[in-house]
């Protein structure tokens, strides 16, 4: 593992990020916040055997019922997949962010049951990971494949996976067109799973860092994030967030 550290304030977080930067240099880094340290780096569909077995059924049923609610329906299988991810249907996608503060928000804002758990922020070196693990080796070493643009990702489309049973590829780090306000606000990037369901922390620890938030520090870090204006409204720029922030005025 590149770095395994802990912090209890945003000031300490910046120090840890500086230490991480000193280790990796100019390498691009992605972040993911887990509100419990027990969670694995696996997409939602891999956490539910029933969902994985019924992936094609989930997709068909979602398309059947979602179509009337979209003024501009998705034009490709990738667009449908991202729409499913956006609304919480289990998919092969695992969300990451280019912003450490976004990851910190998700790490410290969990459920009431998670409040006594330590939280984690994972940091991934996507270009190095792609080059060495799934062996995606572009002409420009820092290039990251893009959904709907780079054909190397086509084998990861669920409809393609359903056509054959033999291949078993490693997850890939990839970028996507930021087609909605939420992905843009959160600076969203992704890894996508094929058939190999090894958690990334077990598959490629040498391209990951783990930063731990002690449970006792969660409340203070939430307050510091509010002071930095990293809030539900800034990360989820939609009317539901506007209503939630408005109701907070009653507290």
C-alpha cells in the first residue's frame, strides 16, 4: 500500500494529502469515501449475488419503466448504465472522485448505525493501475479510457458480458462524459467490474492508499466541511437538496 495513515481534522487531512503527494509525485489520483471501514472496494452489484444473477433482468425492467420519465432517453447502453447508477440500481460501476474533499464528505456522512465506525478514504492511482493490472497501455501513459469513446471498454458493457461466458477480466479505471449535474459537482470518475470480483484493495494494494477517519472525529470533520461549503447542496445540486437545506433552518 502506498500510504496507510489516519487524521482527525481537515488540517491533518491536508498534511496526509501532502505526504501522499510526496510519494506519488505528479501522478493523477482518485478518491473514494467509505462511511465504514468494513466496506470493500466493490461495486454495488457485486455485493448482492441476486443482483449479479439478474443483471439483464434489472436492465430490461429499468428501461421498460424509466423511458416515459426522460425527455431525452439514453442513446446507448453506457448512458442507460449511468442512469441506472444515478438512481441507485445495482451496477458494475464504482464511483470515485477527483476531489479529496468530496470523498471526505461521503466518508463522514453515513447512517446513524455507522456513526461509531471508523471511516476510510481510499486513494487510487488510476493510470498506473490500468497499465499494470488490466494491462491497458495507451500511447500516452497518463491517458484514461472513456466510456463510449474507447473501444477497450466495450467488453465491460453488461449486454456484451451476457453474450459470452468465458472471459474474466480485471476492473478498469475509466472516465465518463459528465452528463448530469451530480457527476459534475462531485467530479465523478469510475472503475467498472467485469467478471473478476476481487476487491481492489486485495487485487492491487500497491496502487492504493488508505486514509482512516476515527469515529470520534466524524462530527468535527462534518462541521469543518460545512465551513468549507462542502455540503449536500454543493454535491447534489438538485431540488431535493434545496428542500433539505431549507428545512435545516428549523433546527
